């Protein structure tokens, strides 16, 4: 047998193996922190199935991980045009936050909270946006809603203490601090506020 057909077979097999990458390969690349390779695999799969919204949302996520927030935001918006789903809405909020677009992030979160008032993820995104705008009273209101839903979420109770204090609501900050101290005495917020609120 001539060596040329054998080389051709090897080349064709190599090409087939490269094109046979599947979504699991993208997940594994992401897990290794190889976001660019994960993105390349997903984009190739997307070219083969252009109408599949999953690949659009996954591409957006990987663009976000790579720090391409405007591109990610555009892709999330494109996926919403195909299917209204929470992943895209949260992705857009995350992009707004990463870009420092605090008002847009909070506005979108507030819009979604109208139909999902008990969604702690949306509440925390809105709280973070308010905090970054130094609107500590509003941030405390969001954190208070989370704590009302999840009383033993001590991280969010700590953020509530912090924002109550920064907003000037010292009596309520002390009250929430005492609860936090009781259940999480080694919490960083307890340590930070010990000399201020522990009296």
C-alpha cells in the first residue's frame, strides 16, 4: 500500500477527531481555566447548530469569564430574543455590574423582582449595585429582605449590618450585629465592628 493514502487517512481521521469535539470538552476546558479553548469549542458547536439558544448563552458566559463584558451582554440579549429565560437576565445584570453600570443593573433587577419578589439572587445583585452607588440605606433594604427570607444566611446578615451602619441606622445595626455575633462570632463583620457596635 502506498504511503500517500495512509497519510490521507491519518489527516482525515485527525480532522474528524478535531471536529468531533463536544460540549463536555468545553466544560472540561472551562474547569481547567482554559476559557479561550472552551469558547472555541462552543463557537464551533454553535456554527453547526446556529439556532440552538444554549450555545448562545454558553458563548455569552465564556465571554463574560474572559472579561469581554459588552460582547457577553450583547449575546445574552440575543439569547433573550430567542427564549426568555432567567440565565440571560442574570447574565445581563452581571455584565452591568462588571462594567460599573450600577443604575442599569439595579433597574433590571428591580424589574425582575416585580414578578419574583423572593428571588435572593436578584435581591443581592440589586443590593450590591446600591452599595456601589453608596446608597447604603437602599442596599440595607435589599439585604433586609434577604435576611427575612433566610434568617441564617449570616453572610447577608453581615452585609446588612455593614449597610445599616453606613446609612447611619446605628440602633438597627447594633441589633443585627448582636444576632450575627451570636451565631457567627468569628464573622469578619463581627471582627470589623467589634469596637464600634459591641457595647
